[in-house]
C-alpha cells in the first residue's frame, strides 16, 4: 500500500505570519515536520504551499514542494491541488499538519493503517482526554465514536453531557477523546469532499470534518497514546523551545 504524505504550509496567518519558516532550535518548523514525515512509512512526502519563500526553503534542505493557489480555505483543498499537480498515482493520501513539528512517525503510520480496511473512506487520530482542563478547552475538539471506531460527531464542547455529575470529574465518569488533526483520505473520496459546500454543522462549530459527516461520509479513527504539540502562536513556540531545549 503506497501512501502519499502532503504537508500544507501557507505563509499568511492571523496569529502567526510566516509560521512555517520560524526557527526551532536550529531548524525551521516546516523542515522538522518534513523530516518526521519522511521517517514514516510513506512512499513520498510533499509540501504544498502558496508562498515562494516556503517553496524555496523546502528545496534548500532537499525536500519536495509544489506551489498551490492562495485561495484555498482548508488544508484539504490544498492537498487535493498538490496531488493533482504531482500527477502520480496514489490510492491514499495523509494530510500532515505543518504546525506540529514533533509529530511522531508512528502516528502517521497509524492513520495509514486504517486503510487496511478496504471500506475506509477517511481516517484520523484521537487521544483519550485525561484532565478536566483539556475536556473543557474549546480549542481542543472532542469526538464521539461508534462501537466500530467511526466518528459520530466532533464538537468544541464536551460530549456527551454527564448528567448529575460535577464538571470537574466528567473525565473520570466517561471516556472522552480529543481529535488529533491529521487526516487520511482515499484519493477518490478526497476529490469528492473538496466539491462539497460548507455545511450547517461545520459553520456552527468551525470544524471542517463535520461537513464530511453531514454529507454521509465515514471517518475511521485510531487511538494514539502520543501527545501532539501544535504551534498556533509565538507564545506556543516559546513554550516548545523551552520544552525541547
């Protein structure tokens, strides 16, 4: 099973412009993501960017990159254009977040393993929530799964509601999962979901994956034990540098 890894990386960011090029202890963020992805069991890894500076930087450290349009609203759309441009036959694509420089190759492989089931359309990772603070953090989307491991719903709020239980111990009464933002797509399904209009649930929660569920697609999940370290702001970056120094 040959899998293509694509790392969407745009320069513009409201909270952190130029984020992919920022230095983390001697290497750029995008180089760290690329190297982690190259250590996974992927046939090829590409950076999909809309900025010439990022494109040239990736080339400078020996990576592969493709230029994509500036107008894309999501990493999913950028991944599909990059796949079209690359023009090589792949049945599966993994969308690796460009702002998680310490993602584990094992996590990438875990997403890819979901496609051993030929019925899998889309795949992602989830992790058990251990604290009340994490459970009630609206920036950490939660996911409810079925008995077979398919995602039923994603929300920024804790779901389900634990009736007659104090909020600070909900995570002890029920197993909650947070969503880890890495996606796998069957390429045929990727093409289909990029044609979908935004949905009501997606707009309400500002979570793209709800569009896919609302249109009837299935998202398989796999449970990871590894924590991820996403960098959304310069403050996040400083904490990571201190942690990794």
